[in-house]
C-alpha cells in the first residue's frame, strides 16, 4: 500500500465565484382567477428585471413572468444571503382561505365518494360517523390539505372495516 506521502491532492485550477444577494422577489400573477392566484415565484435577484427573467426561464408552463401585466413583483430585503439564479424559483400553491367546516365537508365528500365507488362504504351511518370524526380530529391537529384529510380518512376507515370484520368473524367462530 502507498504511504501517506503518496496521497493525491486535488487543487482547483480556478476559483468559482458565486453571486449572492440578500434580496428576494415575490412574483404573483395579476390575473384574478383561482389557478393564477395559487402560483407564486420566489426569486433571489438584485433587480426586478433579473427576477422576472429568471422566473420566465425556469417556468415549465411557459408563462411570461417578464410581463408586468402578467405578474406583480414585491421585493424583500432579508438577513440571509441567497445564491443568485441557482434553484431560485419556487412555484408553490398559496394556502386557500376556506372555513374549517367547508374543509371538513369537502374532505368528507371526497372520502365518501371514493368508498362508495369502490364498494367499500358498508353501513352508511357508521361510515358517516367514522369519516367525520376522523377528519375532524385531523383538522384539530392542524392538517389543512383536503386530499391528505380524505386519503388518511379512507385508509383509516379501510383498516377499521378490516379489524371489525376480523373481530366479528372471531366472535362467530367462538360461539
């Protein structure tokens, strides 16, 4: 084996400079419809024009963030430094402002329709009580995603039905 003196050291040929900024730009579509309001671009850049150009280049949907009539820009000065242009754009859905009762109702409806279509609903009164109690408990714990609420309620109900069937079959066989 080679000794310690034979170790190879890699020396970079040139240093790499990374442009940093403390400024973030939040670009929000100006159109007043549900789909456009949910999309937001957060861009680390020094100027609004640079932020708009980066958002335009990285938008997979091909929207023109450079157009001031398409998107409204707000700039924010932060205490952290951000790398300019690298992974600079984050498109995300803004939280929807709906009441908790509406969230419960819509999540319940999604779960109910799925279970009904798949033939897994069983006794409607039991299913109704189980789903509403399960979804309400998750909302109380802070869950706000309709799909997460409905999917978790469906999975819990399916487990409940399997365990109820297992218990009932044990009772019948032991009698």
